[in-house]
């Protein structure tokens, strides 16, 4: 039995685990002030070419999203998201639970469009009843998106531009950022992201860590007393070293990028296997998630040996299945998959 | 340089780490539904002699406290806590941040008294303006308390009784439960706790885990859709296996109790060293935290070689210092300390 | 200068004001427990043919909506609303501010469709990641809607049915209920509403009161300690008599219906005037709000003598204007309007 | 049967009611932007000798308190209050419901002491674990207090000073301000309050209005988009004229002060009656509330003809009773009371 169910099916990349083992018995102070958090933050700032960045380590994606969004927004503001955005669709209402509205907008393959936002903002500021509305204070994007698609540098620049025009923060959910950065079809670098976004996070959980997301505020714009805000949301880890040591490993010798590249390589092979066998894809995805259309019969047969995620039923017989690769995906897994098709 | 600063200064107990290493490359499903979470839950239920218990794994103490309290309370209810209770004093207002009042009550050495609560409740229900008040819906206690003290079985039984009388849940914060259970001066067992409390948690972070607290609802009283409630609080870990595997190790072959016992042994030796040298203690603590009174001069000298926590200044020259032992405290550390005194 | 800007441009209907004057110097107890609140509640229960109803008086529409929704929903639940629903579009995010997601759904002329909801719920309960979603726990409708349209008895019955199927409450925002009940094109009575909805409110502010909305829970389903919940939301008026006396007047000798009928009569005349002059309507509305399409030039000319609300610009030259009638609209106002067209 | 139960037992002062009657049929715009709100705000600014003030009208005391406190505080801040403070003791946890902790402090006759606060702040800022605490961001006082006592100008100046030292806002709950200003034993004027507080409110509900509290931000320090923040708390009245017209009346020809003076006169007579008959007082109160100690037997006898509030039982036989005067208290009421004693 193999699994292509998600990119968090196995533990930590061996080099990440190794760092935890090596540092385990050292005495370190708590709450993110240990030597590894500090060192990891420096390495991340360097990788982002963003010396003025502020870096905080949180445990998981929903926690990172809700903490960043609800601590950056003013009380009278909400956050714009694609209707497919993870915060809108799959986080159990965590943002609203902390008091802020998500303003849903239409998407194209999971992406927001700067021009749509500009149009929305123009109408918004022309509304005579504006104080009865929720002020948009942030734009949330995921990169890669929930569909595995990527913003181009031009698209990201345009989003950054419209946010600046209307005084909104641009926040990138980078839960799968490793796969976005290492896609063969991207022109966006980590330095571009740090330059164009006000805040983003570098996902660890889905890219080789046991847990952990590194939140990067790019221009000294972290909300004041951010540590206190984390604490009050239950998001401040006592042994912060667990997060620090992992990110220290991920940003040493390019490991984070190596993990991304391996998964991309595996995903491309996987895609080629399906294509060769004549399957069609629900959409084109340049990252580590592939969305294949199967018949019900094929799904049932496949599931006996391969764990996959059912994305959506197109009709009674055809289903979109998501397959994801990760640091632990092996060529042998794909060969086995090929044999089954 | 040695550290007696807290019980979370080092990583995981070697056996806990070993379990993470062994299981690292296995494929496991996410969100607390993996084999290790399931197995750890069974072992905990068995250790508690509470087959009907429901067990959930959260990341840290503040998160566990806020999630349990605010998901169990009705909207019109608050939680009674000692003024020294961690939720009242040291969690950055996390409970209030989620909408509930903490009703502070006086303490004796960190402990609440059942009779005080009964008196409060009688007055409460006699108030003609009751709908303008906050209904007490839960009693929060920590065991050991923030001062290292312990409830006796009689005290705990009395608290359980008054809670039943007034329809309140009894919630025990067991961040340091290992040290309470293994104190030589306790008559309270894990089974007693499971029998007398409605909900409690078994602390991992401060007892040999990298992170993790096991929340135990003792009589099928977990709030409905608790997983959804965790998710919406950013408290649902994607690779839940990290928590499951650690607790699986802690509750195999009595490791959790062994860790507690070691720290208690070290704490008793530490106490004997100070006593022998003629120091006095701020209070009597039967667990792994000792509160010693030092002069300013001694503190300064000590801190050159030993990390400790300043608890409270009694006057300009005398200071209460907290020293805590843990799984990694060594006899050699104590010998070095003795040499310095 | 006349005003057709909204239905809350003048004070109270003379008979409502008279009741305030008559009762002003009487001693009455506070917080909604006075004789007038009790009597008004009885009269409302009788008008609803719903003896088991529980009636509470709140100050305004947003307060009523947010209080009802967020106190009835479980923490893991959200509320379904049309994208045009007042709570989604024009209440500054009040529902989300208290922690709950609004699940927006497409509308037809401001109305939700039972079949759309059923389809949504089927997909919802089939989702393998259901605990990552927000459970729909309530359906919010407004009647009349924000566009002045009305549910037919068949439509309302179908909505009630789908709510029952999926364990959701049906909540009707009746800010303008007077105009819905007295429309010449409705087959829905107050008794039907009490029978089919779990909770609704009878709007006073927009129907002849100075302020006040009467929330009706139809089957002893008010959240426990509702008065406490109101208090904690700042929604419990000390001199509740202000609300009680007004509703007591509104539900004596059919005043509420008389007020509704007068506004409907005026609205029909207004509609006839525009129709006769050849103007077109943005949509057909059977209640007290009419949506007329004007040219920019006509709008400018009209606004010199008539206050109206700009609803939406169709293009650079054509604008939808809303005109609303109320208890104080006079035939003379309409004659003046006609002269201006 | 007469009532001395509270100061909100009757409707509006005749002159307030008269203004509502006179203005009832005028067309006015909604949401606090009507001519009366604007005029009332000007009159209040003038009475406060504070031309740069911003004035907003809310419906009741709990709503005013919670709205001001939770919209002015940063997320990481809480509010200091006497343990007897209305927000801590009698508002059903409204402040915590909106996410902020109340930091309770000891009181003397309901009053906070500047030196106590200074000591608390010194310890607070010396705490090594400060990010785990709640930052005090505001000091809440009531004037008159819940016990009817008053701050002297020196005490108020000292509170203002300590707030400035530590960057906290000083907020005065003036639910009964009329009685504080008109006490014969005060040296504090409305202008002093406007000069020394950052924000306060002038209570209408308990001083002759049907409802309404005028919140005054004294130095252009209203939170941005305050109207939006009111709306999202359900605290923005559609027919804001109801509040505006009443405050316009209260601040015309000194009516607010006249109302206060009348109640003070009646309270002094009431006090003299009890004193003459040999009753003792629980505490000395210079305003419109008097706290008399009665035997159980006297209470029972009295309650047959006079409504009073039971404040607290001292023992099985002795009870503290609160008697309050208001605009509608008559000399005849007091004569009747005297006859009963």
C-alpha cells in the first residue's frame, strides 16, 4: 500500500529529524527565544534577501493564518479571499471565530485577480452607506493555491500594487511554498515574495517538518507585542526549539528547496504516467498536486493499493482525484502506481 | 553552566525521541486519527482506569486550557480560578480573548477550597440581579499548583462534590501532573483524578515530551464536534502523529511515571542541599519545584553558573527563587550547585 | 422638501407616542420585566396564534440579528444567508464579530431557494473533510427581503422543511414585516410565520416605533438565560418599558397592520405615478420599497425636492433609486413628486 | 405604594418627553447624523468646555462601557477596574465577551487609588514574563461609584497622572454623573472631567431620559471608524434622533443639572429622615443613593409600601438596603416613608 493522499503523510525529512536528535539534550530557553529560533530566523531573512524582516514560528497553517489575519486587521476590517481560499473553505471558520469577516471573491483556478479587487474597492469607497460595510484591510492569497496553481511575477506585482493603492496588506499563505518556489513553471522567487508581500509564511508541515510555519513580516510591520498575541491564541510553544531547530535545518544548505524539488520531480513523473495512459486532468497544476479524472471503477481499483484524496465528483461515474507528492515519495511508489493503471 | 530554570529546558526524553525516530517514515493519516494517537488514547484510558474516557491531543498548556474551558462553557458562564491560577495570571488573557470571564477566588498556597466555593455559590444564587452576573460553570484547578502544592484526596473529593451540587464541571490543569502523581506526599492517583474530575489534561511538554498535552474527558462529555472546535482554534495538528507517538511512548512501560519519579528524586536532593546549608524556603512544595529564599548577593553569585527563575522579591535584599527539576536533571548538576552555595 | 429616503425618517406613529406619554410617570420595574413588556408579549403571542412563544424586545435590527444568530448557533455552526442578506451585506460584520461565519448563497430577487439549500447540505454531509468545514446551523431570510420581495407560503414551507431535514433553525428578519403582511400580493400570515419559523422578529423601528424589534421564539426554544445573553451584548435596556409600551400600542386594535397598510397604499400610488410617466422599474416589489430606474439628469432634478436613496448605478447615465413609504408618507407628498416628474 | 428602588423607575423628565413630542413628525436622517444629535453634541462640548471633543450617543450603560472599552483597547490590553466596578460585577461579563480581561483591583468605598495603580504598574513592567501577562491599557472608574461615593478633584488628578505615566486611557463611567456633579460635597466639575479623562460618558437613562448615554472622547481620540464599530456591536440606532433629541433637551437651560439637583435634594431629605429616626448607614454617600441598615422586620414592614433594593445581608437579622432618588421622586413620597418608619 502506498500513499499519495497528501504531503503530510510521513514524519520529518531525515535531515530535519537529525537536527532534533543532535540538539535534544542541550539546554535552551523557551517561547521562541532559543538559539535555534534565532538562527533559523537569520537564515530565513537571508534566504528572503530581506534583512529587516521579523520572523515568528507557529505550529500549523490554520493557526498561522488566523493569528496573522486577526492580529493585523483593525476591528472594522475584513480580509478578501478567493472563494476557494483555505481560510474561507477549509479552516472551520477560524478567522470569523476571532471576529473578522472574510470577503469572498471569485477565482480563476484558485487565484485572485488584481483588476477584480480594484473594481471591488472602487465600488466600496463609492458606497454612501460605507460605515455599514466591512472595510477590506487585507488580501489573502495562497501560493501555490489550493488547486496547485501559481501566481506569475506580473500577477503578484499587480496584487501588491492594488493593495498599496487601497492601504491593504498582502498576505501569502505559503503552506506549500516549497513546491511553488521549485516548480519549473514559475518566475517568482522567495526574494520577490518578501519584496511584494507585507507578510507571508513559509510552510514547514507540508514540506518536510513535523510541524511549523515560519511567519515573515517583511518591513518591521509585525503587530506590536506579537508574542503576547500568539500566547493569547494558544500559539506560543513552550519548547519553541522544536520549531527553531527544524527550520534551522530546512534553511541550511538549501534543504527546503531540495525537498521542494524532489516532490516536483516526483509529481512530474506521476503526471507523465497518467498522461501516457490517456487519463485527463481536471486542471493544469505546475506544483506537487495533480488532479486526475478517473472513472468510479478505476478509483475503486486504485484505492486498494494507493491512498488518494477524492476532490470532487463530476458526475455519477467520473471523479476528480488529487494526488500529492512529498519528500518521502519514491520512484518505486510511482512504478507501482503505473503498474496498477 | 547548569539550568534549574524550568522543566522545559531540554528536548524530549530519549525514549520519547526514539519513538519519533522509529515511526518517522511510516505513512499515517493526519489530524489525530493516526495509529499512534489511537493507541496512546487507549493506553491513557487504561492508565486512568476510565474506559469511557475521550482523549484528545493538543500542543501546549495555554492552548489546552483555553480550548477546554471556552468550548465547555455555555456563553453565559465563566470559570472559577484561584487568583494564582495559570489561566488568570500567566496566559495573556487567553480565556477572556475567547469571550469568557475568569471569576477569581482567594487561594491558600495556590489551592482553592471547596467551602469557599460553596459560600460563593450560595450568595450567587441568592442574588436578585442574577441575570446581570456571570454564571459559574466550571472550576479550574491546577495540580500541582503554580506553587508546587498538591490537593489531597479529601480536598479533591470535596471540590468534586461542590461542583456536582452546582452543576459545574471540575477541570484540572495537569501541566505538571507527572510530578503530582509521583510525589511522595500525595494520596491522589490518576484513577482518582479520572473519577473526580470532569476533564483534565496530562501534561507532556513539562514532563519529557517536545510538546503535547493529552486532554481527557472522563464521562463522554467532550463538547460535540470537538475536532472542529480544535480546528477553529488553530489547535488541530496536521501531523497529529507527533503528539500521538510521544504519548504512546510516555504511556508505555510506565515511562511517564518514571520521568516524574526522577524529577521528584532530584528535587528532594536539591531541597536537602539547601536545607543543609541553612537556607529557608518560601513554602513547602512536595513536587518538582522548590522555592528558596536567597539574598541578592547569593542570587548574583549563583546566576553565574546556574540558571534559575526569580519568583518574587520579598524586600530589597531577599528574593524568592524557583528551582525546577526535570527528566534531564543530573546528580552532577546538584553537586555543582552544592559546591556553589 | 419631502423624503422617500427610507421608512425611518420620522419619529413614532402618533398612537405609539401617545402610549409613551400616558405611561411616562408610572413606576415600572426595569430590564423588560415591566407590565408593558409583559402585556405586549401576550398581545404578540395572540396575534401570532402561538401561545407557547417567548417574546423579547431588542433595540434595533442589527442588534436583534446578531443576538439571535450568535446565541442560537453552536460554536461549530454558521448561518446560511443570501449574498444580499442584510447580515451579510450591511451590518458591518456584526455576526462574524461575535464569532460565526455567514455562509453566503446565491439569491433570486433577494430570496433563497429551498432546493439550493438542500443541494448544498447534501454535498456538505458527503464531504470527507467535514470537520474542517463550518456546519450550517441556521438559515437566515428576510421577509420582505432587501429588495422588497416576498416569500410565498409554498416557498416558506419548503424552506422550513429543508431546515427540519438538516436540523437547522429557520430565522426570519422581519425588520419590515408590517409591509410584508399587508402587501396585496402575499399569502403568508403572521400565524404562518410563527408556525414555519423557529424564530423571527417583528420590526418596530421601520414600522412606526421610535426603536424596537420584538424577537419571537416560536416553540420554547429561546437559548437558556437569554436575558443574560442580551445583557452581555449590551442589548438589555434598563427602561425596557420604552420598548414594551411601544409594542403594546402597535399590537392594540391592529395598529401594526394599519401602519403597514397605509405604507402599502402609498407605495402603490407611488408606483402608479412612475408607471404612468413611463419610467421602468429595476424589479417588481410588492411591498413599501420601489426601485425605479432614472437618468442621471432626472435624479439630479428630483433630489432638489425629494430625498431618495441611490441603490446602484447601472451605467454612467442610468441609476436605480429606492423610494420607501412609511406611516408618515402623505398623499400630498406623492402629488408633489408627480408634479416634479 | 412608592418606589425608591432605583433611578430608572419612571419614564422621561417632562421636558425631555416634550422635545420628543415636538420633533416627532420632522424628517431626520438616521444613524446619529440628524440635526438633534449634532446640536446635542455641540451643547455637550460647550458644557464640557471641550471644543475638540467627539460625542457619540449610545443606548445604555453596559453597551457604552463595552463599546468604549473594547474598541479603545489594543488586543494585548486589559482594563483595570475596582472589584466593585460595574463592568466587573454587574454587566454579565460583557467586556470579556468581547475579548478583553478586566484586571480587578481593591477599592475603598468603590474607589480606586492612584498609588495602588502605580505600584501595580511598577511590578508589572518589572516582570520577566511580561509577554505572558495582560497589559493594562485603561483605567475604568465610575463617578459616582456603585456605592454612591465620589472622587475628589485631587484623587481624579492623581488617577489622570498615573494613567499618563503608563500610557493608559482614563475612562469614567458617568451613568449617574448628574448626581455626582450636583452633590453638595464635590469639587469636580464637568470641565474637570473633560480635562482629566480621556473618555467618559454622561448618563441619560438614570438621569431623566428614556434611554441614552453620551460618550465623550475628549481629545480627538475616538477610535477610527467609531460609527462602524458601533454598528458591528449592534449599538448604532437607526432613529438616532431619539437619543439626540433627548440629550438636546437635557443640555438646554441646564436641565441635566436641575434633574441632578432635585434628586440630591430628595436624597438629603431621605437621609435626614433615617438619621432622625436613629437608623445607621452602611456608608456615607454624597449622591442620590443611600445605603441604610435595617432589621429584617423593618425591611418586611417597609416593603409592603416602599420598593427598595436589598444590597447585602450583614447577618441573619441586619440588611443593607439601597434607596435611590430620581427626577420623579416627590416630597410626598418621603413623607409617606417617614410615616412608615
